[in-house]
């Protein structure tokens, strides 16, 4: 780490997570003098307690499923068990390698890195202990924490994703409270490891932020995997002892399991950091910004999970880069939230970019929208992988594609082209004219656009 130096900087960044460190790296690249302050570990939630470790667990889960199902591919293999110490060692080694690489990047760019708890003590100053770091601009990127429900205390057999990531044993049964991204990913992992899983979701469907068709497909796939889902159900209370935890719902029914994961969302980590005291406009802990991510105080910006919207690492990256380029006078285009790709990495994966069908119909009118669903049953590589699912396109009549929604094994890998299609406002015929390699799952995107353009190839109906 570089030696911290008290003094004046072009940018002082509070928070070394995805948004903060991306801002620091880009600003340094543009010749700015940068101080980056982090109270825990560089990389933040995503690297240490979120994206990376959870996806490592999901890959171990995929290996377990592949071994368990190997006979269907003509391979004789036996799954003798899951070694959680080995799984955690693999997970931690991935995190460690990326952490080492990230610290090297920060050191290599000449960024002043400060380890410690920072507080906004003036509109242009962050104080760490007795040291004041003054910036021409201040960037707030203090991240988020796992939320709970009122009266539901975390501890013992009732845990958040933070504790779940550190489990060194596999529970026989699990209650997952919350059917959003975090909930269904952990449900998928535990089911692959052999646990009996019940998801309790207050809203009417799993992954409720996704297109309804994607939710239905995931619910079908989870039923096939024997993952139980109770939707439209609210928790009234939970009691844990040394052996189990029992969750009681408002309708009087109850569920008992070895552990309960509380996955009801993440809240902004902004309390006690001086934001409101310095006049930053807040809403229930969130930091409010304009289209250029500037707060109510000129020269003070905010990025990442503390800004209302999608809580995704790549959104934080983009926002951090945007602020750095904005401060450098490069006039970057404001970020379109709908154009940010979204992937849920359970099995099967759920991926999307752009508008859900109901949102598109509300925005443009039902008569202005047309949709098409391409079933992965017609895709050769998906059949080789033994996955089912679909690609759903939402398009304006005689206009561009405004939403892409995909469900199936590894479909998150197709989100790159989907993002380009949405953000470049491609017409169905624009994509239909492009060649997609055969046999790939990427080919399914081309097939869907061929059909939407009125010239289906490997499509029925």
C-alpha cells in the first residue's frame, strides 16, 4: 500500500468498493491526484462478501451437480460428498488472488491509499482519525450492508449472506427468507450441496424485479430441482434454539430448518459518517444525486450502493468511471439504468437488460409492443448442455428491441451482446443479419431476432 499523506487532492474518495476504486483508478489514469479511504478491505462487498465468493460457491455447486448427473453423459463418476473446508479454501483463494491484483493496480497508479474509518467533516474534507484529507471533489462510495426485518435478530442459526459465506458445514435443511437475487442464489447452492430448501418470498413471485416470464421459468426449474417456494407470504416471527430455527408466517403456517438465511435486501451504509450533518440530502439512508451523480452539495458526488437503484458491482464501476471523467471535463453520457445488464447466477441463470414487458407496455402502450420467446429446445448447444429455458425479446412495433430476458444454464454469458442490442437501439433485422457461430448458446440470440424479424429458422410456431 502507498503511504497515506495528509493534504490536498483533486479527488478524495470515501469507500474502496467497486464504485470507489473504479473512480480512483480512472481518475489517476487521467492525471488526477487521488486519495482513497477504506475502513475494511480494498474491493468492498463485491470482492470479499458478495459477487466473487458467492459465484465461487455456485461454481462448486455446478461441479457437484455435474458429478451427480455424470451418468447421463456417459461418464462413470460418484459424488462421495462435499468438503466445505475444501470449498471454502477454493473460494478464499479466488478472492485472495483478485485482492492481490487489485492492490497492485492501486499501488501502481500512485493513489494515496488510506486504511481507516473516514467521516465527512466539511464539504471538501474527509477526516480519518486526526488526519484531514481535502479534495477539490469528494466522492462518497461507502457501500451497503445486509438488511434484516424489524424484530428479527441476526445470530446463531439466523444469518445473513455474510455468515452464510463462512459456514463450514452443510445444513440438512434451510429456510431462505427472500426470493430475490441473493436468496435464490444461496438456495441454488445449498440444494446442489444436498440441503432441503424452502424459499419464503413476500411478493407474488421469485426474482420479482425480473420479467414475469423469467420468474415463471425459474419457479418451474426450482420445482424440478425440489426447491420449495412459498410466495405472497410474509414472516410474522422466527424462533431459534441450539438445534433449529422455526419461521412462522402471517397465515399461521410455520417452517422449521437447521438454519434460516435472511436475504431481504441490502441497505445503504451511510449512518454516522457525517453526510447528513454536512447537508447532503438523504432519503432513509440513501444519498440522493442528480444525473451527474452530484449530491445536493456542489463538488460532493456519490456512487454505488448508497445511490438509489440497482445494487450491482458493474453499476458501481460505471458510476465511478463516470464521475472521474466528468470531473476531468470529458462530458461522459449519463448512465441509463435500464441499460445496465442484470444476471442472477442460480441454476438456471436469469439474465436481462432493458425493460420488462409490463414496464414497456406502460411506457409505450400495449399496441406499440411486440414480444417473442425463443425456446432453448431449438438450440443445439443448449441441448448438449441439457438445459431448458428461453430468450424473450420485447420490441417496439417497427422499432428497436427495448428488453431482452433470458433463462437457462450459462445464459448470463450472453448478456454482453444483449446489452449492445439494447443500448445501441438495434432493430430485430439488424441483429438477424449478423452471423452467430453454430453451435453456441449465443446462436439463440440470433435465432430469436430472426423470428422477431419475420424470418424464423430453427423456431416452431
